[in-house]
């Protein structure tokens, strides 16, 4: 029922954290990073997913373009040194997203054909979870690199 919820929540809070503090309206940032907002977001999303299980998938998939836009905006507005250092993580992120989305599409629309062609069930939905988690790991890692450069802090993350 709630298998996609952690991915959706991670992407939502990851977008908030990717944007450096100086680009935020401080009042809005104070609301998004407050304990009440975080608790209400997690609890309300959990209840919504229990009442209607498709919401966890909708939440996860709907945040993907937002994460991509936010990441690309921060990536291209950062310095050349930050972009060069984050490029490896960006490659991991894009490659794992392609694998995740391909696994999900095959699982959703061609599962019977894949199982009959291979002779066993490759558990494509489980691979979706593995690859999408790797995608968000790459996004968070690249975001850390970009944020550290934006904040003037040294970072030594490698893909």
C-alpha cells in the first residue's frame, strides 16, 4: 500500500533541501522546515495512502518532474567547478532513473510477456525500487555537492 511513499517524501524534502538558503523566502523556508509541517506532511500522506493506495504511486511519480526541474535549475545555476564535480553523480542519477522507469514500464505493461520470454518472474517492481532508490541517492549526493559549493564548503564526494 505504501511502498512508494518513502520515495515520494524523500523527493519532496530533497527538493526543499537542494535550494540554498539565500534563494528561499525565509518565511516560506521556516514553514517547510518546521517540525509541524514535516509531521503533518508525513502523517497526512500516510493516511491518504492507506485510504487510497494509488496515491503513493501518484505522489512518487508526480514529484519526479519537480525533482528534475529543481535539480537541473540548481545544477545549471551553479559554478562550473560544482557542475564538474556533480557530473558523475548526475550520470548515476540519470542512468539509474532510466533503468527504474524501464523496469516499471515493463512490469506495468509487459509483465506477462517478460515472464514468458525469460521463463521466470524477474520481479521488475522490486527492481524499480532498487533503481529509483539509487536515483534519489544520486540526486541527494549531487545535491550535497551543489549545496556545498553554493555555501562555500569543501566536498569530496565521488560517484
